């Protein structure tokens, strides 16, 4: 996957995670960061569970699930975070 699609999927996943968790969002760059880190978290969690999805839709689902997990952990640990 080239860098452009990696950033697009990260931005969409970060935005979706914000919508799913009733957050205010972080703007385009913040959503991209949440989505990209979420992709790493989701890939790690899915690998531990033995799940592997392919293609753009699989990457989007993995990144979104990871971003939702990331936002959940941030909300539990950081009281002043803008999430």
C-alpha cells in the first residue's frame, strides 16, 4: 500500500473512531495520527487473535477498531485529553 492510501485510510479510520466514540475529533492531522496509531494497535490485536483481513476495507476496519481501542484507553487514562 503506498503512502497516500495509508494516510487516507488513517484519516478515515481516525474520523470514524471519533464518530463511533462520540468524540469531538482532532482535526485532519489529529485524526490521521489517531488512525495510523490505531492501525498499528488494531494490527497487533488482530494478530494476537489470529485474524487477518486483506484489502482496503480490511485495512480500514483494522485501523478503525484499533483507533477506537486507542481512544478508549486515552479516555480512561487521561482526564484532560480533548477526546
